[in-house]
């Protein structure tokens, strides 16, 4: 029997069912339930509200966006001490918001989610940016848009952003510059969650923690129901854990949808093995 907690997955499915009402912080916090099944999720969310209240009380009612941003940067990075976990960047806890909140250490995207939540609670418009290789923040001020590094809160110039983007581009610097604007568009809550899950997926695959990998894949299939590749990957995760029927169902569905996929031969070979093992059992 699959050991996934159906109640937890149903809860996640409810949170991410509609883009318009998707609660980013709550959905991101819920990812930690796979590693921390006894997590008091609502209590931890209340802790964030308490932190936000501390900041909100310091701001006058007529505080403008620039003042709010300055106060939030001071509060988040200097007073609360949020920072990157440079000692163990690939620790899964860097993606678990309950632990990021407790340790004050994370990776760009998890720090960004908490920053965005606090910004929203003080009436400051801040968005996440799914930039290649490094998640960013984008704050809207009367003077224009400011791009921030969520690891430090430091604003990034256009030339610095182009420099960060160049390793991911095959064209020249001029093409990089023209691509920059499109890449700085605000990420949706669904895109942010997919990237957080993608980080955990990579970590668990590399460390061969197959049960945790399956938990991530279950969520990715729920979050991205149209992405048949995630169903394929869940099938492989099921196979790793000897859930033969479930693995076969996922992989057969993938082949039906992508009969000419580049990896069709690999998937068919896995299916043949699964069918043989099921007949022998």
C-alpha cells in the first residue's frame, strides 16, 4: 500500500485547485508536511502573522512603498537575520518553510516566499521572479521596479542581471539584454511551488531517498496535472518502491500521450519489466 498521507495530499489539492485563490505561503508551508507529518501548519502560519504584526506596528499609516521596503529589508535581514544556508545549500530543510522560519536559513526561493508574505501584510507589492539559476524578488515602487536578491536583499542592476543571465544564453550579449525583460516577469504562485518542488525532486533523486521523492512527485502531479512528464516520473518513483501496478498505470498513460517521445524506448523497457514482475508475483 502506498504510504502517502491521503489527507495531506487532498489538502494540498484543495489549496492549489484554483490559480486565482491559490494561497502561496500556506501551500508552500504544506510541502513540509511530507518531512514533518506532525507539523502545526496553522500555528506556524500564525507565527508569520505575529512577525508581520511586529513590523506593521512600526510603520505609520501613511507610509509609502519606499519606506515600507526599507523597513522590511532592515527587519527581515538585519533584525530577524534571514540569510542563505551556505553551509548546506542542498539540505531539504532549506525548502521547508517551518524550518526556514525556525533557523532563519534557506535558499533564494524559500526566503523569497516569506519575504513576499511579509510584504503583502504591510501593503507592499513584491513578486517572485523565476530567474534562471537564482530566484529573485521584484518590488514595485513609485520610481519603478526594483529587483532584489532574496538571499541578501541587495538590489540588482541591469548589468548585474545580464551578467547572471549570460551563462544560460547561447546568443550574444545583445540577445541576453532583450531577453531580460521577459525573464523578469512576476512568477505565479503555481510556478513558484513547482520550482520549490523541483528543487526537492532533484535533492531526493540525487540522494536516492525514494519515498520522499515519491511524495514530491505526488504533489507535482496534483500541481501540474497537464504535465505528463511528471506522471512519468511518478511512475518511475512508484517502480523504485515496488508499487508495480501504480507504476505501470502511470507509465502506460505517458506512452499513450507521448508515443514518439525521445525516452519512449526507456519507458517501454521499464513497462516490460513491470508486467513481467506482476505476472510472476
